[in-house]
C-alpha cells in the first residue's frame, strides 16, 4: 500500500515500538518538513520527542515529534 503524506499536517500513530522503528525512515522521507507526528503510548526508540504529555492518572502518554 502506498500513502501520500505530502498533504498531511499531522500523523497520528498508535503502534508498538518495533513497528514505529520500522516506518521511521519511510516517514522522514515521505512527510513534509512541517508535519507533526503524534505517538500514543509508545515512542520511537532513537528520537527524542519535542513534547511529552502524560495524563494525570498516568494511564496514557502522548509524544509529539517534528521532522
């Protein structure tokens, strides 16, 4: 399957770490420089998020990345 990410302002991902790492390079290559990636619960293993928010009850964490 091919997906055109050139029009995406935000990409929302809810994937396990292994799947995140397997698409990281593809995302970087195919998304615009100003696109924001939001990861729910799991983070990329080799990238530091620009922003992290954990819910008050500590049940969920969201990480925000920029290219």
